[in-house]
C-alpha cells in the first residue's frame, strides 16, 4: 500500500519539528552548562579573593598585636589588666579604621565590601599550665599536680583523671611525642635561634653532667611504658589525646592552658578559680579578695600579696609557681564579611620586647541568617 503525498508531508513536518526540539534542548543544555561553569569560576574567584583579603587583614591585626606587646615590654616587667593590650577590640567596621587615616580619601572608601573586625589579647599565663605537671626528665612535679587536683575538686571532677593526665603526659614526653616547635617569625618561617626558651638560664657543664644520669635512668626505666604513647598536645582541645573525656576538657578549658615550657601563673590576670588552685592552702574567699584588691592596684611583688593574705595561715607565695609578668599571650582575631567569617587564634611568646609567633590556627564558616555578628 503506497503512502499518499499528504501523509508523507505530515511525517516530514513531524520529523523536522522533533529535530528542532532536540536541537533547542541540546543548545539549552550546553548554554546552561556553560553558564554554570562561568558562575562557578566567578564564585571560586570571589572566594579566593575573600580568603586572601581575610588572610592579609588578620595577619595585619596580628602584627598590630605584636607591636602592642613589644611596646608594652619596653615599659616594665609587670603585666596587669589595666594595660593597653588587655583592652579587647569590639566588632567595628573596617572602613572606620580607613576613614580615620588622613591619607585615605573618602571617595576611595565607596564600593568597599562591609567587613567587620574584632579581636582580643589574653594572658596565656592567667591559667594553669598543664605542661608544669611533668618536668623535662619525665618526673611528676608535686606542686603542679596538687594545684591541678585543687582545680578538679573545685569543678567536681573525678580526681583519678588527674592521675591519668599525669601518667599519659609522662609517657608522651618520654616517648619523644612532645611537639615543641620553635617560635615563628613574622614571615611564617621557624627561627632556630629562638627555639630554646630565653628565660631558661644557661646550664654549666658540671651541672649538665650531674643531670645526665638521672634523665638516662628515667628514660631507660620507662622504655616499656613509652611504647604506644600518645603525642603531647599543644592546645587544650587536644587533651582528649591523653585520655580525658570531652566533658572534662570542656569544664577545665577556661582555667588551663598548654604552653611550650613551664610557666608561673600571673596573679594580676588570673581568675579567682585559678588563683585558688595555684596557691597551696588558699581558700576561695581569699582568692576572690585578691581579685577584688588588684582591681584598685595591681601586684608588683610577692610582699603585696602576702600583705593581703596576712590573716590567712599556712599560705606561702612561691615565686616559681606564681608571678606578676607574662611571656605568653593568646591573640584572637575575627573578620566578618556578609555571612562569612574567618577567625584566627595565635600564641605569641615575648622575650623582653621581641615577640615571636609560636603557632597559628585558623577557622572559617558561614553565619546563619539572622544570627548575631
């Protein structure tokens, strides 16, 4: 049966229409793919630009903090909360800093993205340094262990966890798991010249020879215990490496720190809880009294504290355990642009008026809609 001419023309028109639809679909798909790739490239470029801008701004804020601490190191040997470094920077619009500069024209500020900067400098020695629990030879330091026990008792935490902490830290130290990096200079490179703590006095050859047998004996005794030992943590949130539960780490976080070397608690900046734990035989009422007194006049020597504790019995101020100056500071900087934020935490080591970076940690995220800045 032969197909009539009208039916053949109808089939040809249907095939042409189908081909046109396929062509349009293909072109639309290719155009959508090209548009998506262009949008993705634009977003990646914008994100990279924002990352670099945030990195430069936070690095500048860190250098500013180093300058403040360096100038403070020239003025005196006592550190307290009335000094300029202790004043936090509330969130402020970045263009307000540029507008204050006479060299920046107001026209140059138009079109800049809204960026908000905030930050603070805190005394890292205002908290108990858990690195004090074990000396360089792997031996527990009884005064530091007693201070940590007082803190755990105050926070109603199991005292057995202090034993676990000391034992695991001892194992980590003897196994060579301590990652004590030398400070970092402003360019981000490690400096070997500052790797040794400047506050540590030089050891004479005779004294060094007398220390070698004790350390060698401790190392040989604990070879078996050191096997499978954890790494020595550098930050408080890493204390879980040593077997502490997460709720314990969260509870002690406001009161403890981990520094590269043993340090004393600064009585001018420590909280009442930390002072209570750091000074043997001190009660909480006397610790709160010291905090109240120093608001009017900071302490500069041990006699100032002893005078305030004259009514308390059996309370001794040990210079190696508490002090009035600081070598380690923690700097926090936060930059917010639109719904994105970048936060950086750094540990600085100050020797005289020279400030070096020990470590830096950066995090970023997206702020929920309607959230506070």
